[in-house]
């Protein structure tokens, strides 16, 4: 009997000495006053306990084994570097009530392909999603009214973005070195910060609304696929390096409101063919151009093939791409794709001819000797 009792006692001791896995989710975290300060989960997926209101500084920083995370709707704040460096994190079920995403909260989550930001979100901190190399698209909700610099910088795969109506500016470096192919800036934006779209080398077009009054330096620098751009009518200064090394840029529309073009603004724009200027030649001549390096291309101030078209009237808003129709006249027998369109435009702008009527130019008609002499007379002043 004594042996049996001893055996039972030993079995009980052994059972008590075993490490029993924690079943409660709270036991996988350090939680203080509703804030997760540390996490201990080695698993690929994690579910944050109900009642947690915030994820503290670095609470999941560098958890390379973490693949998915589920947040309860009680979470309203995602703190500094909360998920920074979670390189294999692919899936985030975010709380529907998050108000703030702090600086570098998801920086370098290199496997994250998408994220749904809630309509409660108000602020996004500096470089919050920087270097999320696999992120392909993002929608910034209308509720966001504050966004710091570089939020999506170096998101190489980011090809599509929707900017909400709550922002009035695009901060510096927001989309620097992203994979954007085109972007439409909403008319609630009044300013664009330095290098906001720098080195978006796949971007072929950008629509800038007339609500934009200021742009920073280097905004479109090294956007090597950008073909044409229309600057907004409120713009007064084209800052330094704005279009530097936009190698495919063939045309730019500059409003008459511009009074200053800073150095290297169009430097190395090798393909620049047409500048459509909203003012007169006299107005252009008094624009403060800081030095010849504004249009510097291989020791030439302005590329020899570049033509400045004066008194151009943009038929649509500043958010439209640069000219899609023949400026200054509306001849029904001349289209933008005709090989002679540039010649017709030049002749009309120089008052050499005004066509055969208000609506026709008759490009295929044979010129009489009298007409030729008249053209020559007008061409020579």
C-alpha cells in the first residue's frame, strides 16, 4: 500500500513539473494598461487578445517567423516600429478602429503585398510603410488628414495608389522610388513636397490639379518614363531639379503664372521637344531663369530641337496631360497626329498665315505664287 501511494505521489510530482503550453493569448504578450509592450510568439500566425488598445514601441519588431497577424477592433493605435522588420509578414487583418499608425510601424515588411487601411485612420507617421518592397497598391482613406514624410518610400512594387480627400499636401519623399506607372493627384492637394515622386522610373503620366500652388525641389527627378506634364495655373516657381533627368519628357506646359525657374529644373531632359507657355514671348523673357543650367543638355542651355510655343491656352484644367490637340486654333482639317501639325502651329503663331478660313487650313491645297510671296513677306516681318 505504501508503495502504491509512493508511486502516485511521484506521478503527481512529475505531472506538476511539466511545462504546460499557455492556452490564453494574453500569456504570449506583456500587456500593460491595454498596451502590448512585448510579444513572445514564435508561431507563424498571431491573434492579439481582445481588449488591447495599442501596440507599443517595437512590440513585434523583427519577428521573422511571423506570417500573419489579426488585431481586435479594440486596437486604436499602432506604435513606433511595432512590426518593423517582420520580413515574412504577408497578411494583416487590421482593427477597423485604428486612428494612428506611428513612424516606421510597418517599415521593411518586405513580403507584405497589400494592406487595407480603415476609414477611422487619421494620421500616418514618418516612413510608416517604407521599404515594403512587395506592396502593390494602397488606398489612403478620406479620413487621413495628417501624413509625415517618406511614408511609402522605396516600395518598389507599388504600382497603384489612391490619395484620399482629407489631405491637403503630399509630403516630401512620400512615393520616392516606387513602381507607380501613373498617378492622379486629387484637387484637395495644394502642395507637393521635395522628391515626392523622385525616381518613380516607371511613371509615364501624372495629372496635377490647378489647386496645387507649390511644389518642392526634385519632385519628378529621374522619372525616366514621364512623357508629358502640365503644370498647374497657380504655380509661380519651378524649383531646382524638378524634372532633372526625365529622359523621356517630350513636352511640358508652363502657365503664365510662373515667374521663376530654378537651376537644373529641366537639366538633362534629352527628349524635350515642346514647351507650351501660357504667356507671351515678352512675358517669357522676364521670367527669372537662374542660369543656363535650367535646361542644360550637353553644354546647350535649351535643346536645339525644343520649340517654345507662346500664348498657349490650356483647353482643360491643369490636371490634364500636356497638349492633346493643336493649340491656338481649331482647324477641322488638321489633327494632332498629322506630320505637318507642328509646321502649321509655327506658321500660325508667327502670323505668317491664318489658314483659308476660321475652321480650315487646307493643308493639301497648292499655294499660289502670290500666297508664297505673302508668306515670305510676313516671315520677314
